[in-house]
């Protein structure tokens, strides 16, 4: 194998109008500075040095992510092996930065000189799922179109792969530990690493994938890894690199091993200067979901768990001094309340909770009754479901209920017991996803001031201690913290969810007696015609 020209320096190809300069000119200044920093190119322009300070996170942002003040930061040129980019959404991290580096390395990186004759050479494009990998991988071929000579190096660009004339193929991959086995991989692209899920094959796919591909890169002197993502929760590979910083400089000297050769950059969406992202857009997105904006635009990690409902929000929903409502308090108006019963069964450790609800004409959901049964922990005697269902049967008869909605725990046996007392139990799916949706409805109703809860201490206690946790898949899990209970909170969330799906019935207005109506009734009675035919 010839090694007379190991690779073509990037500064040569970005300066040549026939090579990559047309693509280089499509990048914003911050995108260019990321690439310059990765390859150790000179950065002397004051504007570019300011961008470098931002990328090193020596910056104070306003609430939308626009830099307010920047601390000058020394730039020491160095070519890196690994780029870790923690960048806000729509910053061009996949479509411009990753695509540019991939094209340069595949065509000009000199990697083909180190491939054996019988080896397949691949550049895996790894994303949280195969569909995302295929979609984002297409940016490589799209960027190449700005330079005819570069585009001509692609012999096949389809959804499932991009093939180059030199024999290197870009393939989309999900994050699995099998990635990298049996192939030569000069470049590895990890897209949205912060969102890689936990698979059945590995408890931590980000660590496992990186470990696997490193063996596939050993034969390449200039092997590169590109890990680009919007930050998510404070866990995983991305979080570890952020805590370590470039070359591990944030860590004590004895803990920096393994971080040499890693460039870690971080910047908000606004700081990357995508002309398509306007201040007006950012204001709108921030207003819709401030928590998501922090991650997706400000490029900041979310704490793994946080309080779900504020004390002020719960306090505002509580009917001060009201421990229980009666049917007489709700009825007599034009709207006839439609009552709902909900329960969260438990027998050994948690309380068995039951509640009654109705909705007002203006859409306000009101809690009328809460009843709980708590097992005696000292005696370790479980609750008797027969006695509890009998009590609930008495209550539903008083409130003229025929249905009660419940968690599916012990559902079939409870349904059989309920039939003995004249009511039916309908099971509701209490998965993590469905509970998050129910709690989301609860939160929105509270924010709109359309929820009235009884003034019972356990309601306040359990609602205010709920924790919102984000997992690696991006799913929200809402539950009580370890050692605490959420049985009453669950019955509240279920009550709100069912009430929102039910509409109160309107009592038809009484018709005034007129001579005409009396005549109609006379004819109807005489001919035995049903009233609905005439009215």
C-alpha cells in the first residue's frame, strides 16, 4: 500500500472552488469554527475567537439563547479524534457540520490506504432509530450537491445507503452492540446520542456502541468519531463527555484518561446563527414549552427528575375548608351533573382510594368525595376487598352511579364483587405512557383554573411530591419518589381524565302550556301517536 500522500489537509480543500469551498461557504461562521477547531486550523479573527469562547461555554446567554457577554478564551490549535457537539436544534449539527466532516473524511481523509483487499469499509450513521438514521444520513448527499466534483464521487445515494467511488459506504444503523463487528470503520457518526434508548441487547447502548466501533477503527491512523446531539438528561455518554470537557480538562488530572483527543463544544440554537431561525420563532417555541426549550434550544441538560406540580398550583385548586360535597350542592340548576367514580385498588402496602367527580357547565372538574382505606402496617394484615367494595357499593348507590373506573390491578376479581352491589368496574390502562398523559391533563386543567379539589391533607401531600423523570427514550415518567405513595394522586389523575371525556347533560327547558300545545296533546292522545313525532 502506498502512503506517500496519507491525506489531503482540510485547509487545502476548503480553499479550492472546485473541491469543498462551495460547501464551506454554505456554513455559518459558528459551524465553520466548530470544524476549524476540530482540525486544529488557525483561528485568529476576533469574531471567530468570540465564537470559540461560546463553543467552550464561556458565555452568558439571554433567555432565548442569544449571547449577552463572552469571556475571552485561549485557542490552542490541535487536531482531535472525537468531536462531541452539544448543540441546540436547527443549528445544522447534522445537515452541515456532520455532513461536511463526513464528506471530507470519506473523500480526502486517506483512509482507503489502510483497508485490506477483502475488507468492507463502512461509515455507520447511528441514530436513535433506523428511520431517523436514514433521514439524517441523506444530508451528506444533499450537501455534496453544492460541489459537482464532490457529488460525482457518489455512485449511489438511496435511502438505505450512500456509496462512494473509493469503495466506502455510509449505512444507517440503530444503536445496537452489534454495530461495528466485522467491518472497517474509519469514521463513525453518532447522531442525537442523548436520545439513544436502552435496548434489550444492552443496558447502556451509547457506551456499548462506542466500545464496539473502537475495535473497527484500530487500523486507521486518523480514525474519527462524531457524536452530535441536543442534550437531554444528566446521564449517559454525552453527559460524561460534557462533565469531562475538551481533553478532560474539567476533571482532576488522575481522571482524564480516556478523554484525550476529544473536543467538546456546546452552543445554543441562536448562537449557531442559522438564518432560518428567527427571534420570533424562538419566543413562540419557548412559550409553548419552557422545559423543552431549555434542552432543545439552549442546549442544556435536564435534571433526571424534578417536581411535577408546584405547591402554588395545587393550593389554588383546593376548595379551602371543603372536605366533602353532597348531591344537593351540585343539583337544581339547568345542568344535571354526570357523576364519575374512580378508584386505585391496593391491599397490602398502599391505600385503596376511591373518589367521585362531576363536571360543571363551564368545564370545571370538581371532586365531590374521597374515601381511602389504609392497611395496618404493624399487624401486616391486608385490606379485605369484599368489605371495601361493599362500602363503595353503598356510596355509588347514594350518588346513583353505575360505573366506576379503576386501575387494572386485581380487576377481574373486583369486577365480580362489584356486580354483587349493583355497579360495574371499567379497567383503565395505567402504563407509564398513559399515566403521563393523564397527569398532563391534570396539569393543564390546574393551569387553566378548571379543577376544584377537596381540602384533604393527603391530596395536597401526594400531588406536591410527584416527581417528573425523563428517561433516555425521551419519555416522561411521573410517580411518587421512592418510599412515598401516589394512590390518591393516581385516583385524582384518573378522575380528571375520565371527566374530560364526559360531557354534562343539559336539562331540557320546560315548555309553556299554550292552547296550541293543548290541541296537539289532545290529537296525540286520540290517535295514540308517540310524543316525539310531534315535537
